[in-house]
C-alpha cells in the first residue's frame, strides 16, 4: 500500500501550545512511573546487602514491581474506557506517593517487596493511561512525534534512573532510602500540572460494568506463572512436581479468564482484539522490547558493580550510552514518522539493531573495554528506541476508538509481562550460573566451597580476598553475558513479527473526534439517518480538538 509522504496537518500555535502544556504533565507522570521502578537498579546490590537479602530477594524486588504493573495495566486500560481518564492518572500518581514513601521506610526485604507492589500498581496506571490520553488529544499522523518524545522520556527514566539512584546512594547524607523518596516531589508536581493543564472534552457517559471476575483471574494466572519462573531452579527444580502444578494451574486459570472475557459485556481484555492481526503481531514484538528494556537496566547494574567493581554512581554513568541511543532514536524517528507517515522501515531497522545489540552484549566479560561496551549499549538503545512506543502507535491506529484504552493497555501489559518474566527467568539463570561458576573457580584455587547455594547471596567484594574476588568478578561477567545470549531468540521472533506487520497510513483524527463521530453514527442510526450522513449530525468540533 502506498503511503502519503505529504506533511501532516498542523494545528494553530495556540492549539499546539495547549496540547504541549497538557503533555508536560503526562510526560512528568510517565517519568515518575519509570523513575520509581528504575531508580533503585544501581543501588540494589547495596540495598539487598544491607537488608541481608539473597539473589532471589534481589530479583523479587524488581519482579514485584513488574508483576503488579503487569497485572494492573489491562485493568487501568479498561477503566480508562469507562471513567474519567484525568482522574485515573491523578489517582495513579497518589499511589506513587504512598508506595514510594512506604518503600523508603522498609527494614526488611519482605517489607520492601510489599511496598514495591504498590509502586507497581501506580506504574501500571501511568504507563497505560498516558498513551491513552495522548490518543485523545493528538491524531495518529501527528502522534508519532509525541510518542517519540514519550518513548525518550521512558528511556531516560528507565536507564537514567539508575544514574540518579547511584548518586543518591553514594551521597553520605542521603543514602539508598532516598531512592524511593525522590519520586514523591515529582509525583506531587505532576498532579498539580495535570490539574491545571489537562482539559479533556466531556463525552456522554457509558454504562459502567467492571469485570471483577476477569480481572481477578487474569491477575491470579499471570502471578502464578511469574512466581513459578522466579522460584524454579532455586527453591525447586525446573522439572519437578511444583513446576507442573504451577504451570498447569496458571494456564488453567488463564483459560478460565479467557472464557469469562468471551462472555462478559465489558471484558478487561476484549478477545476481539486478538482477531486484529496488527494487535497480535505488536504484542509478540512487545515481549522482547520488555525483556530488553527491563532486563538490561537490572542486570547491567550487577555487572558494573560486581564484575567491574564500580560504585552505584559509576554504574549509572556507564549506562549513559544506552540512554542517549534510545532517547535519540525515539525523538528523531518519531519526528520522521509524523512527517512522512511511514513507520515500518524504522521499526524493521530497530528490530535489527535490537538483535545486534543483544548479540554484542553477549560477548562481554569482566575485562571488556568500556569503549566497546558503550558502543554495544548504544546499539541496543537505538533498537529499543525505534520500536518501543511505535508498537503502541501502530496498534492505536488500527483499532476501534471504543477499545482504545483496552488495546493500548493490552500491548503495554504484554510488554510488562515480557519484562517481568524475562527478569524473573534471567535472574534465576544468573543466580544458578554464577553459583556454579564461583564453585568451579574456588575448586581450581583449592578452596572448599560451602554446602548449598546459600540462597545465591549477593557477594560483598570488599570483604573478599584477591583471588576469590577475581573468581566472583569473572563469574558475574560471564553470567551476565550468557543472559544476553539467551535473549537472542526472542529478539529474532520480535523482528519476524515486525516484518509481518502491514503498513497502514496513519489517521488524521484525534481520539475525541473519532469518539464523537461514533456517538453521532449511533444516534443517527437510531433516528434513521443514513450512515454516510451521520458525521454531519454531530456537534461542531472545537479548535482544540481539531486534527493535528
């Protein structure tokens, strides 16, 4: 299909200013969501060590947030189709304040994991609702540049958060607890900005029917599978009765959820979405993006601090190439897509760069040149930046306006689930692999290894003798590299999904305009007006809602 390359329609300066003012609050909210999740990444080795945690605790502090974000995302998305979206965004920000404040007071890994769940619920709301509100304000054709900026904000928060966390942790008069407190003022500011700048036109209310049973079954099924992935290989063998019970149980619960979703009037995840080829392919591609985005941030921090003996601050600084690569790709490609209307070629390039970046990261070790490491991270950042938010844009351009919230949240849900399962599985793999490598290294040195895994405790390099320290550094260097190699097949599947996407011209109407047209069509149909004349019966559209 030939896609027009003419310039996208632009709004008057006053209209564009109003939109930009609204987007400031939304992007600040998105930054808060990502920051609350990622800021602790570079500090986790120290946090878990101070709280006497293990590798399993390390993984669960991350997984708990991703799990809560994953299971709540489709629920937030469905609520966005039923309730006031501005109010829902502000509610999510209030949860950020509560969860972050409580997490900073934690005195055990169990308390920390529990409060991170609250942060995850807030992050699920903000990541799903921000893109939905943007679809209300901006047409798909113009949306590319704003989604690119939003993707850049996510990238900065995801990979730049650890830098801020490292600086806070290494500052003697602050300490790691301020990694959680730092999100509070940003969240409060976002609430105030949104209250003053975000003005969504009121549309007729729909009948509210919340699918409580479906939401419960989806949350239970996904949670059970994520818990299995996290514990398998540590608490019990992968091939064990526990594995069989949890996998069969999780699949059975999700099958029941599908049955409920097929019958309920307002499903959390409408099954009709999966009849849309674009939605299915975007979901497949999003899983790998989630693994790359979340896994890289989490395990690179361990690599930098344990394999390379860097401080949390240095660890954050050394990941800047990925931040800059992702930021540049998101913004520049977003601008190009809005200008030309063509998106597929850039997503294909992004898929190829993601594969290349992951493969290059699979070659690192405890002595890899930091110059080479920076290049590898930049390549991976470029790939993620070109694909992450554009997958959401493609889906929003292909579905009915009534399913905008649910469809957007569904793609985000699978991206988060990919990240959560990826972090859980890769964390278990890293714990087992490094334990084996360390045991082998100690045996070569003639040092007896302690019985049992010890919960795969995070080592304190400063307390280790020189030869043992070298063994630990080499083990984590090799272990992290193997994690990236294990992710290559997922990246290839993602590229295949992108190649199969059909390039459809981006629309030029905002979500508000489409919603009004649909309501007018329904009203006209009931009144006997021909469908092709129905849009003429709708109320005039205000300038602020015109195509952009």
